[in-house]
C-alpha cells in the first residue's frame, strides 16, 4: 500500500521553485534599475554587491512565496467549496485522489527555472501547469459529478478567478491613476 502523504511536500517545493524563478528575474531587473538611477553605487559603500543581491533575492523570494501561498490557499478552499456544492462524493475520496496532481505543478515549477531570463516563459509555465491541473481535476472527479455538476464546477471556478483577476486589476489601475493624479507635475 502506498503512503498517501508521500507527495504532501510537493506543493511547498512548487511554490519555492516558482518563487525562485520570479525572484531571480526580478532581482536582475531591480539591480539594473538601481544602477540606472544611481542608487546602486551608493549602496556599494555600505554593502557588498553579493550582499545586496542576496538581500534582494531573499526579500523577493519571501514576497513571491506569500503570493503563491495565498493563491494556493484560495484555490484549495475554492476546490473544496465547489466539491461541496457539486460533487456527489460525501466521503472525500475524490479530494484525496486529487493529491496525485501535485506532480503537475512540481514539473511546471521546475520548467520555470529554465525561463529565468524571460518572465513571459515563467508566467506561461505557471498558467500551463494551472490549466493542465484543472483538466486533471475535472477528469478525475467526473465520476462523482452529474452533467449539471460538471458545468457548475467549471463555471464556478472560471467565474471566481475571472472576477478575482478583474477586481485586482481594477484596484491596481485605480491606485495607479490616483498616484499619478497626486504627483505635482
């Protein structure tokens, strides 16, 4: 018999690898920006170049780790809520079977390390892993869903994530516009 907790650490590794990918790219961009505006030379008087890069990398990994952890928490809650609404499985067997899909995110996060020079490649790896994982989920729980339940589950997830993305984008644009209006130009 196989231990059900054997792959329980894969989400943590996936989050760490995606965070590392985004952080390595962001660290190079921020260092370049600091050099362009002339702050990097001043920082070198107090810190070594390696110290600056490691500190930036640490804080960026922490930042992206928090973002991906929050997304995972929201996704897990959303999945369990949608199974509560639409699944006929009351034992939770389907939910335990979904743990096999953590390999998908682990493979996607490992692939994202190949694209640390291209942020679009990292984003594509994340979105591709998310799409493949969603198809994996729908395929594996289709036995416990009716036709209406399948439609409801897919519609529920797509609606939530589109609304969350639209709301976040709207708030970001509003913040950006209010910041630009407040500048004394």
